[in-house]
C-alpha cells in the first residue's frame, strides 16, 4: 500500500484490489463508461488477479470508499494499462494521477521499459489525461484483435 503522495488529494490511499472489492469496482467501471466485456465478470477478474495481483489497484478515500481503480498487465515484455476509472464526483482531484504513479512504479520494478494502452476513439478526456502524463499516440502500427468469446467489445464506431 502506498501513502498519499498527491497534495491535491491527501485523503486517498492507493492499495491492491481484492475480490471483496469486485462489486464496487464493477459499478465504478460502469459509471466510467468503460466497455464491459466477458473478461470483466467475477470469474475472469479472479483469473486476472491471480496472474498479476500487485497490478490491480484501487484508490480509497479516508472513509474507506473506493473512488478509483486501474488494472495493469505485464507479459514480461510490455506493460499494459486497463480500466482506469475514477468516480465522476471525484474527478480532477489527482486520483487518476495517484493510481497511475503507483502503477507505473510497479511496472518499473518488474522491469517494464514501456507501457501501452488503448483509448476509445471519441474519449477526449482520456486522451488529454494520458498526453499530460507523456503518453503518445503510436501511428506506426495498427491495433488488431479478435474476440475469442461472444459478447466482447461493442461494434467499432
């Protein structure tokens, strides 16, 4: 667990997710307008937690409520960022930065040299946030994928 590091948000502590947090985090993802896929259900979330337990983080306010979350993945070559979400009423208070600071530090500890993420085409808020953190749009490759389970991503826009 990390102590608060952002002077804008001294009442938030970043700590590791546990399955006891699942119901609250799932609602937070929905409130954050994230694409919900089969991999966001409790069974798949438990599998993710088993694989990378230290890379799934929540931000808790002083009263113990979860007000933000981010999930990281590490495949031994690249670090990946998934599902950064902050409660709408708590946005612009440094919570996303606190989560990302901790996640990036954990990636570096694992030996990651680069972190990658995907942003929905029309999500300007996320674009601005990640540009501010130094992330760049990579145009030298195209994201390709294949849904391996029915009910995955919504159709491309």
